């Protein structure tokens, strides 16, 4: 579960799905509402709760929220750009029970990262944030958004991460939402080629590397003769994962803007267990187009956000059950 605790941010990233900026925040969930949400989630289970943003460290109560989640039995993590994490902040996060920090690093080249993130010096401060978390005993996962500008750098990013003591990586493929609407710069052919490169890197390096927003990796791994974990699934939106926005709206994932209910009005359990959209996402039988006819529909499922946001002609389609326009696979054709 990801919770965008704020839409405020100290960077200006070109691809931001939340269109986060340095301002606003007046209607975001209060500290009391945040604790109410945590109570409701804890009644359903004990998932990993990722406190994200914007930049979550811009909330004055972030340590209180993290600590409360830990007390209620949730496995707390934070998703950050890393630029505000020094030694003292990392120690406070660890003290609040944060087990893992996902920190964004989009290039091994400081200039490329800084241009993408919109602020000079962001790379240097992100690296310092990684080191601070590592030294505080917090596990670090490096998050990289794959674009035309950095897709040749994936191995270099893994090298950099390893030099910093990081062995856990997620390479995200852009879904065009928020400020990233015009940035779907990879072709479907490049998309599949890069997935293969990521899987090769994982197999050769023995690192925890996952292509994200790339459900076809399950099929492609099988085609490459690489092991696929039992029960592994491509798109987990609405199945084992959901997102809560800064105002309390529950959506299947950050890139699929379907509001399914607000925790200010409806309990999380009612939304999670009662949403028709969640029910459809949990059933491979509800998919249409070639995704619905595909033998991988229960393990891949296609990217539902990409199906909703794009057609092959790059127009907005608005059908979250349609076929994934980036998938080149033809069902039944070997």
C-alpha cells in the first residue's frame, strides 16, 4: 500500500504523477485522520505501508505517523527523493520503525539526475540520503524511472547502488499521468528490450531487481528461461496493492486515477472489500481485447493504468480493462 501523505515537494520532477509542488497541503489528511486511516488498515491486515508524496518529510508529523503505524502492527516504509535525509533524520525514521526507504536515483550522472529532478544538487543530496539511511540501519531500495535519457545506464545505476551498499532496485516504466503525460518516450519495442535487459541484469548480478509498471516481465522471464516465483504477478493493482492520495481517496494505483471511495466518508475495509473496480481487477476474466484472450492474463494482466490512459495512437482511452497498448505479444502465437 502506498499513501501519498502530501502533494508538497521540494523538487520539480518532470515525470511526477502527482504534479507535486512546493505549496498547498491545506486539505490533506490531518494527524488525527492519518491515525484513523492506520487504524482502519490495521483492521484489514498488516501490509507494508509506504509513506510517499510529494516529499513525505515535508510533513511535520511524519515521524508521529510512522511511529503510530508501527505501534499498530503495520510494516512501515518511506518513499523519498532523499534530499532531506541527513543522519539525524535517518535516526528518527529508524526510531519510528521505518524498515525500508525507497530513494529515487535516475542516473549515475549527477547532471542527468538533477535535470530530471529540476533542482541542482539533488543527486548529491540523494546519495547522502542513501548513506544516512544505510548507516541508521534502514534498508534502502533505489527507485529509477526509465526514460530515453537513462535507459542505457541501468547497469551503471546498479553499480552505483552496490557501491553505496544497496542491493535492492526497482526500475519503473513511466505511465503518462500528472506532469508525465507527455513523456511516454519509449516505444513498445524498446520497452520489451529494456525489460529483457533488466531481467538479464538481475540474473547475472544476483541482485533484487524488479521492473515495475511492466507486468509483461512475467511472460518475458518465462521466454528467457528465467525462474518466475510461484504466485508472482505482473500488475498487482487492486489485488495485493492500492494507493491512498493526500485527500484520502483510494485508487488502485498511483497511475490509475479511479477514485473508489474516500476514507473520510467510507471505511477502508468497505472500499477494499466492496469496490466493483477492485473485483474486476482481481478477476482476469474481466479483461477485454487481447489481454482478455491471453494465456498470461492471470500472471501478467497487462498494465491497467496504461490501458486506461493510452491507446496505440496515444489518445486517452478511459477503459481500465482494455488491452495494454505497449504489449507486443499476440496470444496463442509462438
